[in-house]
């Protein structure tokens, strides 16, 4: 890593200068201090540049989402909107946003030489963007990576859920359960909701409704989430078919395990011979 190398050179130069000047006392401390000052100064400058690029990426994605929201709002206010056509347009717009974001990560690549964790941050972003693009071969390739500086960072529940979802889709239910148990302690309160919801859904799909019910009991007490409480109640009353994570909204459907319900097209009420809406 360049910052460490440069800091070592700086420290060596300071120690050498002290020796040349005949300074004997505290030479080692001067070297250590110069290394630390150099390293943290470089790290500070690098972090500022990285932060600026990350903000640029976030602003670009936010602007794209705002355009989509305006399109949806305009369609809702327009009678006779073709809902299926609108949905296809929105999906195309979202795909464009994630493709642009994926391409943007290349601008962060040079900083891998300066920051130890930059590589993992980049691979984590790529994991999310590939997943949203449904490019699951690339997702699986990223998830297969491990090691201190190679694998993705599971700092958010959604990232853990993505891994669990892929394990389930590949038939590795035990792997998904192992991931759940390993990562759950890192998330407290409502941050654990998605993980409880996903694991209980996997258990239901695996014909283990009683295990799912017991898990939901823990989940609803730990998070206070209404969706978990609803599903616990459904399973407690043997209404397995009523189990639904729909209450989690985009967070749930973003895993692409189930399709969201098709929005109902608004119908314009007519009155009188002139057929004027009221």
C-alpha cells in the first residue's frame, strides 16, 4: 500500500537526518512520530477524495430515482395509464441507474493502492449493483470470495439477506441458516427485521412452519415489527398460506424472491352525459 511505503520512507529519512546531524537521543521516537504523521496525513487526503467520489455516486443515483418518482407521480395523475407499460419503463430506468453506478466504481479502483479496505468497499458496491441488475452469476462469484481483503463487507442487513437469498436459490438452506445465525448478532432492533423475515420465509418454503413460527416469536420480540408479528400469528393459527412479507415493501421485493403485486390502475369516475370526472 502506497501510504505505508511513503510513510516508511519519510520515517527513514527523518532517522537518517537525525543520525547525520549527530542526534542520538530520541531518534527512534522521531522516526515513529514522522511515520504516524505522514501516514495519517496521507490517509486523510485519500479519504477526502474517496468521500467526494462516493457523494457524487450517491447524488447521481438519487437524481435518477427522483426522475423515476416524478414519472410515477405524473402517471398516477393521468387517467388511462398503461400500468404494465409504466412498470417496464420504470424497470428500464432503474436498470440504467445501476449500470451507470456499476461503471462508476471503476473511478474508485486507483484508491485500492492507497487504502487497505478500498478493495472490499468496491466489491461490496459491485455486489449490490449486480444483484439489482439480476446478474446473479456475477453475484455468486463475488459471494464466493473470502479473505481479509477480498470478500464483501456485510455491514448492512440487505447485504446479508442477499447472500442468504442466493444460498436458498442454489438449494443451500443450511448455508442460509448458518449465515443468518452468524450475522444476526451484529444487528439490533429493527435492523434485524429483514433477516428474521427472510429466514422464516425460507423455513416456510422448506416445509418447516413450526421452526419458522418459533423464529418469528424471537423476531417480533427483538424488533417489534408488525410484519413479523402478523406472520407469527398466521403460523400460530395454522394459516401457512397467509404468510407474507409484503409489509416490508421494497426491502423485501428487492431480494427478487417474490414479485410485488401489480398496482391497480386508477379508474376515473364519470358523471352525466358529458362524462366529466368528479
